C-alpha cells in the first residue's frame, strides 16, 4: 500500500499543470510512497490536457494514474472519481493550478502516524505569481483535537477560523474513513467543499492541526472567486448546503447535531450565499429571495429559536431574520437589497 494518494482534478490545465506535478513527484515523502491520480474532467482544449496527462503517466508509470471523464463533473465530481481509485493509506487533494510544498506529504504523514489522526489539517498561502518562491513556515500552535464524544464533535463542528476550515485541499484524510462512510463531494456545482468536509468532521475522532504552511493557492483570473460565477452558478452554494442537509438526514446525523447544523446552514448556506452575491454587485429579484426564504424555512422551520444564533447574532443576522418575515413583493425587493447591503 502506498502511504498517500493525491487526487488532482484537471480541466483545460495544460498551461499550468507542470508546477503542480513537479512539486508532487519531488515530495520528500518519496515518489515510491505515493500515487498521483490525475483526473481529466472532460477537458475541451483539443487534447492538450489529455496528452500532457498521458505523458506524465508514461514518465512515472508506477506513481501516476490518469482517469478520463466523459462528462464534465466539475471539481467535486472529478475528486470523487479520483477517490474511487485511491489505494493509499491517506488521501489528499490538490487543484491543478495550485501546488504543495515539497515537504507537505512527509510532514503530514508523519503527524498522522504519530497521533493516529483521521485528518491532519495544515495552512496555506495565496499567490498571484506562479513563479513565487514560497518557503516552509512553521507556527507554534500544532495540536491534537480529540473528538471522542458528541459534545466535542458539536463544538468542533462550529469551529471555522484561520486554522480549522471547511476547505478540502489543505488536509490529509485517512482513506479508509472516507471509503467506509462513502463521503463524497457535491457534483456539477461550485462551492462544493463543505459537502465533503462537514461529514468528515462528524465521523472523525482524532483531528491534528499541523501549524505549517504547506499549500499554495494560485489566484488566477479564472479562479472561482474571480470568475463570473454569479451569472451561471449563483445558486450553487445554497444547493450544496441543501443537498448536504438531505445527506445528513439520510445518515441520521441531522437529528443528532440539529442545532449545530442548523446554525452552520444559517451562516454558510443562507448568509454566505446572499453576502457573496451582494458583494458581487448583484440585485436579488423577488423570486430569488423567495427561494432562499422558502428553502431555509422548509429545512429549519424553527431557525429563529436557534440558541447559538441568539448568543452571537450580528446586525447581518438580524437583517436575515427580518427577511424571513418580510412580504416579498417586487416593490419590497429593491428595499430588501439595500437593507441587506447596509447590514453587511
């Protein structure tokens, strides 16, 4: 068994994949201890990405595996396909335009083995220059988070900060945990990462935070937050959270962690969706506002009574609470947009 499997979704990635793969094949963990699964997500660049992936596979036949998807599944679907082939003891993800520092897999694997961790989480750095020289940075806050009771899991589920996030890339996962519980990403959608990370949090029992900067995000003009997602994918974030809550219910986890999941949906499903659109300069129409309100009240009819929200409510929270009770007419829609912007 390989120590680590790395899944890399690739869509029209020929122009920038070299940096990602170069960093992977030169990992200090050792190329013989890892497998790199490159997933071509139905690229449309006239075979450029396909041919490049095949070259990597021919060059590193014992390390690189290439998978070709017939239909574009977006990053979530491509990662799912890669995970289905993963044979490593641990698993991680790297986007094709990003890269891992060469020490990343070795340091994470060592921490995972030393602390018998289900997940090892680390930090990353944003760059806008592909030639940026990012050096390893170590902090002093590495620690083991034991999640052996429901109360600890509830507390951990609510933690989203600079150290512990809902991002999927800057983590090393025990592969057997993912496969045993059949944890997958939402497919065909953007903002898919919480659909994977949230259920992982509820199943893992030992989470190690490794205070080292090991992942590099390249902020290209085509990255998710810089693209025009508000035109073609403006509904994706709430859809991810809606599908995730249905999945949590089917797993029997929604009832067990109801107040915590309700609160996170409020913040990251409803609140973040509206805030991102308003920050992009969008004007929400009556039908869109009605969609958000109806979705929220269908999932969580008593959300106004959530104890966590009542303890931490901000002006933005109060504005959203008022939205739930407003008359959503065409005339009111303009006022609501202005009201929400003022409360952001």
